[in-house]
C-alpha cells in the first residue's frame, strides 16, 4: 500500500532529532515523482548558521557501494572474477595461503578474515574494538596526514586475522575495500578514485559528489562534530581532514539528492547489470564495527520493519559526519539523511555505549521517511 509523503510528519521528525541533541541534520525523501527535502538545526554551533538540505557532506562508508559498483562493472567485462583469489591479482599485497584463499567476493562482503587497519594507523585507537580502551588524540594528530593505501593495507594484512577466509559471521573491515581500490587500479591501469569518478559518479550524473583530493569540503557544507563517546566534550569540528585514511572505503563527499539519484539508478539497473545487482543483494552475517551482527551483501545491506517492505542501501560515518541512504526494493520510495555529530553515546561502567535520545529520534525519522 502506498503511503504518500507527509511533509508535516517529516519536518516534525527532523525537529525531534535536533531536539534530542543532534546539532544539525538534513534529508531528502522521494516517493515516485514526489520529492521532499528538509533540514533542522545548525551547521555551526558557534555562529548558529543553519543547515540546509542542499549541503555537501562526508558520507562515510556509503562510498563502499560506489566502489563495489565499479568492481562489478569490471566483473561484467570479464576483467575481475568475483570468486577468483585476490592473490592472483595482488600477490604482493596479500601473499601466500591467504592470497589463495581470499576471493574478491570475500573482500566485498567482509568475510575475508582480514583485520581492520584503523587501530594501527591511529595509535590512540589501538584498544579498538573496546571503545573504552581508546582515546581520540589521533584524530587531531592525523588531521592532515597523507596516508598511502598500500601502507594501510599492509597494517591490516599483517595484523592478527579476524577470522578464517570465507567464515561467517564476517567482520566489517576497511582493509577489504582498500584492497578493492588496489584491484581496480591493477585491472584498469587507472587510480581507483579516478575510475570510480568516471564510471560511477559521472555515469550517474552526480554533480555534487566527489572522492576528495584535499582535506576540505568545497561548497556549502556543515561543520562536522565528533564526540568520541563523551571523550571530546564539547564535540570538536573535524570537517577539515585528509581522507586518505579511508580512500575508496569511506571518503566520499555527496549530497542527499545525489545519494538518492545514485541508489535509484543502481536499483534500476543503470549502473550495473540486473544480474550484478542480484549478487549485491545476496547477504551473509557480518559483525559491524559497533559489534552488531547485520546481513551484508556486496556493498549493500537491507533494512526492514516487521510487516513492511525491505529497503536496500548503506550507511556511513567518519569523524564528525554520518549519513544513511535507503531505497525500497521496488525503487519507488527512497530516503537519504545526513547528520553532523558522531559517537554521541556515553559509555557505561562496562564500556558499552549507552542508548541516547538521538537513537530513538533517528529511528522514528527513518520509519516516517520509509513507511509514512
């Protein structure tokens, strides 16, 4: 049953998220030919400058869907095999038995068993995954650090394995996606960011989307506030940051309108073929960086409420910024939401992030956006 967009309910849900403690957020929701855009709160807590729905934003791991689309284009051309060992392409980066055992598919769906490199690149996060054993100092230390992807890949590959190749549940690891970037460069002869730009971003006609080459966000944008579980109080702005620490895993800058356009074209078979899209929607259990087990496909995962339609998409977070983009399986209903505060949870005595009113308010917004 079709539930038309309700601007009053959407605006109220946005304001509820702001009142719960989110400095600013903005969104676009589509239902067929209907489009609603809205914003609530501020882009700069010091000046009170308001957020607007057309702002550019760091969208974190939504980047992964773009990277997977580029890889699957090469699969369709016969240049990459989904079930071919990565060691056949990149023997120096993933040598020996693991290179023979880890397939391209395992990298994409996070069942490679490769560890996350982040705690090794950011020394103050070395206690991760227990957040209580981390400190945020490295976020400042590495604001302008230019990492090389092979350096980060080596950290993840040489770290103790997170599991056996192909084992489930998998473990979400950005190491996998830096390797996919290296794979794209290997088979196309073009740096991954350039290939993704030409063959995914430009192909989709996304005018406000880019993989950045500088630490800055060009054009209208919000400040991006990181709290790191209450250890940065008040939250600090990280909108200026060199994104080479995540590259093709999570560096994308976009708008909520561009995200909806991209996912709409993706599910319509205009970015990859219908058979590739079907591969993207084959899921396995994966443990997220928050410690939750989710169903994860090839750069997509599902969201659904009891008795409601399934939506497909991806979320993302980087220092201070987050976003979620979802589209109903039939391609008709879509939402993209961006927020300018991250890690707003405090840790309890056991080191577990405590629920915050923002969590309930965001969940309510998503329900209104997706189901009316």
